């Protein structure tokens, strides 16, 4: 599974949304994970999406509704 961070849809300065990219077509750097719910949960707990998605370490990250 590939995940990417997208800016807020409303154009605000809020934190980006982390979304699942099933078609591998969304722009930007992404994070690849095994297609396993346990792997996704472990990555969430570790904060493993920040570096591969090019996000600052201190910023907030909201998870979109389509994470898996």
C-alpha cells in the first residue's frame, strides 16, 4: 500500500491529510507499507509517515478517512 500526504482540501493552512493511494497516481513522496492492518497500526504508532512523506517532524498530521 502507498500513502501520501495531501494538503487540506479547503486550502487552509491546516495539517496535511495522510491518504491511501491505491492507484499509485497521487503526487508527492509516499510511504510504502505491507497490506496488513498490523503494519499500518505499527507505522501510525511510530510516526513512520513523516519522513517518507516529506513532513516536518514537529507538525501535526491528520489521517484521512480512507487509510485502509
